C-alpha cells in the first residue's frame, strides 16, 4: 500500500522462549488444523501494551516467532 508510512519505535517487554505449541497450551487454546506447533518463538508480555489479557500476567501477552523477535529485541 503506497499510503502507509514507515514507523520505528521502542517497547519495553518481558519474554520467555516458548514454541507456538507451548504457547497454545499455556493459553489453553486448541491449535488450528495444519498449524506447525514446533515453531520456535517467545511468549511476550508488554509492560506498556495495554490491558492484561491473561490473569497470570499484569500486561498484555502474545506470542512472537523467534526470527521476528530476535531481529527486533535485545536483552538488557
């Protein structure tokens, strides 16, 4: 899309290595048919990402594939 602008930002977050399947199990979700559950990735908890969506966490959580996460975030 030509009308989209490019943005770059900084987020502070916590993360733990976890496959897609481990994340689905953690969230008590059923995996969609054909979805590879062995993909390496991270459970990500955003400290400034909005309202918590899981009672075990104070911030919003999601899952990110390892290659995307490791290109974007660095441990401090």
